[in-house]
């Protein structure tokens, strides 16, 4: 029996922060993915607004910089609507911060900039979630200076020694990851160039970061596959939610 491939839109802020390891997983799991460029595209277009899944990717700006980047307001409005309707939504790094803001939480500069590989500690809820494979200490890529409070009614899934909230879930269809589980080690050379000023300002050795990336690459793809495939497989409300959204 033919099964319709579901539609996913990846909301991108800079070209090199894309789906990475998540791209082949989504192809295999039956998703048609298109990209939207957040700064310039119409975020109210039905293909974005009512997509079966919206993935909001990372970027080097702050959620609170709306005066400099007015499109952030439209992103937050888009996320407010999708989350209220239960439409499947995944936020990564900046995307997670935008989801937190859309849910009414405070987003602000953190006390320490995290750039590099490190594990996260899962909460009890995290151990029962799709993130369970990360409980073995799998290294994930951290690349952020901002953080956020846990939104009301959201469930904390992960933390680390620097930040209490590294991942949260809201309902069954919304997942926010402060870290970059999707980052493909083979593509991070583009990140080193694109974020050269930030890396220099933070005193990060690209040589050391590259060496740690090589070490993490030995298991990262397998773990990312386990996490994302499980989460995508649980998204059973996409079609119903989209129809509800389109009817409004």
C-alpha cells in the first residue's frame, strides 16, 4: 500500500548550519524536506506554516535581537501557532531558544559560552524519551552563549555542568535541543570558517576542536540515527494537526 511521504521544512539562518546527519535519516524515514531561509522567506506561507514537521536550525544571533533582525518576531509567531496546534516541531540551538521564547520563557545570555564536545545528563523524563541513547555519555556538539528558562508545562530532558536546560519536550510533538546532535563532523570545516571570529574571540583552538571532532565522529552518526529515527517514528499526529491548522 502506498504511503504518502510527509513534508518537512527546515528553517535555516546560515547556509552551513543545515540538517547534517539528520538529512539521510529523514530521507530514509519517508520525509520530503525543503529549506526555508528565515531572514528572507515568507514565514506565513502555508507550505511552512502547515508543514507536517518544522525544523528550526541554529544560527549566530540572539532571540532578543529583534531590533536588528525583525524576522525573529515572525519566527516566534510561527512557532507560537505551531506549538499551540500540536504541529510537530524540532528546534536546535537557536531553534530551541526560539521555541522557549514562543512558549513564554525567558531567553538570555548565559554565564559561559559553550563551544566544543561534551556529554549531557538525562533527567528521568529524558531517560524515557528518544534521547535515551545519549545516556552512555555520547559526546554532542555545544555551540552557544545564550540559554533559557524552562517554559511552563515543558519537561526538562537533559542538562550538563554549565546549564540546567539542554533539552526539553513540550507535549508529544515538540522537542528542543540546545546542543547540535545533527552536526555532521565531515561538514564542520564550514563551521570553523563561518564562525572564525567567534572562535577567535572565545580563544578556541580549531586544531584541538578538529581533533575532538574526529574522536566524536566514531559514534555520533549511529547515536544521532537512534535518537532522531525514534523521535520521528513517534510523530503520529502530523496529518491530523495539519488538517486542523489548515481549517482555521
